[in-house]
C-alpha cells in the first residue's frame, strides 16, 4: 500500500430522473455504473433472460430427454475450480431430481490429466460405460476429447462459457453463449449459469410433455440450486451485468434465509461468516477459496461431495477438511510469493526495468497455486503476468492474469499464430488464461510475450489507478448509508462495490493479526472519529507515528462484533497525505 497510485473519480455527467428518488450517494453510484432506470434495478427471477436465446439448448434438451426416457448412464465431466464444482453439483442435483437413475461425475485431476475433456480422461470415463457425457465449465476446446468419446460410441453435450477457438468440437450439442451465432446477450454467464439454463429448459420440456404429471410428482424447484449458481458466478469473477446480478442476488437471498446446501452453510461456518449477513464478497473471499483448495492441492471431488451431501454433520466434516487444505494452500502460496520476489530482486529489476509482460518459472512452484501467485504479482506490479510450474515430459504449465487493456487469451493466440508449435495448448478469457509450453522454450516465450504486450499496451497503461465514486460529505459517514450500500448490490466484477477517497487525520494506528492495520481517523471538517482497517499492509512502513495525515481509498462497512454494529471504513489504499 505504498506504491504510487493515481486516484480517478468515476465520471457521472447526469443522474437519470428515475434514479433521483434514491439516496443521492446511491443514485450517483448507480449512474456511474451506467444504470438509467428502475427496471435495471429489478433482481426478480422474472427478469432473467429466456433460455431460448441460447444456441444449442434445444439440441441439448433433445439428447437429455432421450437419455432420461432410456435411463442411459450419464457422466458429468467437470472442472477443478469453484465454477466447475458448482456446475457439477448443480447438474448432478437437477438430473437426479428429474429422475435420471444413473448419474455420476468425474473431475480430471489437474496434475495428472490437466484441464477439460482430453482423450486421456475419456479413456478413464469409458471405464464407467457412460452413454452420454455432459461437460460443464469446459469442453469448447476439447476437439480431440470429443472425437475420442465419439469413437467409443459415447455422445457428448458441451456446456461451457470459455471463448472458442477456430474449430468447435463435433458434439451432439454445444451450449455456450460465446460460440458463433449465439444470440444470448449475457455473454459473461459463467459455467454454472450456462448449465443452470440448460436445466431450466429441460424442466420446461419435461413439464410440457406431461412427464411429471405421469409420475404423479411436482416439477422440481430449480430455484433451490441458486445458492450454487451464485457461488460459482461470484467465484469465477465474471462481469456482474444485469442477468448475473439477478442470479447472484437470488442465490444470496436463499443463503441468508439458510435455505442453502448444507455444504455451503458449513463452509460459511468454518470461515466465521453468518449466513444472514453475507454479501457477494463473502462468497468470493471466504467460501470460494476453501472450495478451490481441493482442486488446487488434491482432488476437487472432495469439494463437490461437500456441496452434494444432505447431511449437515458430514458437510461440516468436509468443510473442515477443505478449510485445512486452504490453510495449507496459503502457506504454499506465501512461500512461492517470497521465492518469486527474491528471484526478481536477484535479477536486479526495478519496476522501470521490468518487462511489460512478466513471465516467471520456478522448478519448485506448485501447479495448483500458480494462478493465485500470478494474481498477486499482477496486483503488485500492475502488468500482465504468467507464472509457470513444472509439468510432465519436459513441459511447463502456465497460469496467466492480465490487467485492463490487454486481452490475455487473444495475446496468446497472436503468439501461437506467429510461432507455430511454441504453445502446445492454451485457453481462457480476457483477464485469465492457461497454457502449456516446453521448458526449453521458456526464455523464447518470455521475449515474445513481452513483445506482444508492448505492441498492445502503452507505458501509461501500466500506471496503477484506482477508480472511486468520489468524496463523501461528512454527513454521509453513517451506519445507515453503509447498510444501504451493502443491500444495494450484489457488487462484483464490472459492477464494483462503491468506494470513495478522501484525506483524513490519523489519530491512532496499530497492527492487529499479523499484517492488518487498525486505525482511528478524524474527518477534517467535523472532527468526527472513524474506525478503519487496512488488510495486509507493509509492516516495514506501518505503523508510523510520524505520519499525521493520510489519503485513503475506502469502502463503508458494517462492523458487527459481540452484538454491536458500528460503521467502519475498509481501506483499499492508504498513503501519507
């Protein structure tokens, strides 16, 4: 929290008439995020986009109905992150409720098989003799894997949201809002959102055909799965456009009423969160890392089992295992971060000399944690970063994270197009991607990656900036406004939680925990004392009694402790004023 940062106030030229009935601060916040009317504030399920817009959904439903009528064996092929786990659990639960009698799931071990429906994982899947494979949160790039399944007489339905390549797999159905000629406007829908839509379409088809009536049962309430949909959507850090906000809001409401899966409630318990008070950020920072820890260090099946179990005691047992894995993950991550920074120090690079596109490799890095390390380094140095760890047979596997202004997946595509054979495989999004190269090509790749980033990004793009919603009037430092802003979400990627900036007098400062700075501030106009906390500060800089005034970027927060609720500022940035 000591590097130079340019604070930029989010521009708001005009507040639409329909928003002016709201609290002036909230009206300004919504207007700054492009909202124009009351209709955009609605978070009811009736406002969800229709599934009919999804290309391929009818073909997927046709094949699923056939599988149900014939009671075929269905295998769900998931991914080893939180979106993949929630996608797998959602599909398993929905199909089971529909009456599928032979449903199983398989998640490739990331260290043995890597990502997606590879020919190797198809061979493993074939041992279970499925007649239909459904991929969730993967599959759009599985050209060879789908072909291998087809050669064995196994049909494949691909449900995914990742960007497709030039060629699509020869599946019996592909449902992906980002495939060519798909009219579904919510392109940011994540894996669990896509398969949830497929399940909605399947339920409607079964309902229309009189299936549930013939069984003498009511159609299952798929709304019961929205807690999982919300968790996967937040965890995958997809843009929270209107459709995603609705899905997340509805899922949060279920969790707050304790109508969520026992496993999700157990994960909240081990994280010390009260379901009644959670926000989207709690899903992203408390639940998702614990679930992800299984996929990063071991096998995501443990996380999926936690989400699937109906037994609260078993759920808590599994949640505690996941919590311990997460502690282990943090330890590994911290050591890798220290190693990475030491390596950069040994090279002798300061930020002015650092490559515009930074790629690092260490033989001791853990594959399961390189994505988190890439995120940490991206945040620290504000540039696209790729971190590599050892793979198999002379290969290294990389996890990439980017900043605004550089589409990381397109960047890798450009490198691959100009240098055939250099990148064995890759895939991803604008802000995150994965790739595999030969270890012997690492130095060459570093040079090409840096050159590619330089072609796209100007030096000023590397200037770290923080966008805020301006300064608050002293009368707005209230618990009521903090609660109002908390309830006005859900907030998330591309619909960010409101933040503000300002200058304050520093009255008290002390370290709590290991690296958190607890301070008491004074608002300069009124003299109002305000509690604030900054997490993970540089303890070589803070506390510092010589610093009397600070510039902050902060959020309003409701601090709840021992039954008391107080206003607290959550500090995103601080520097001496």
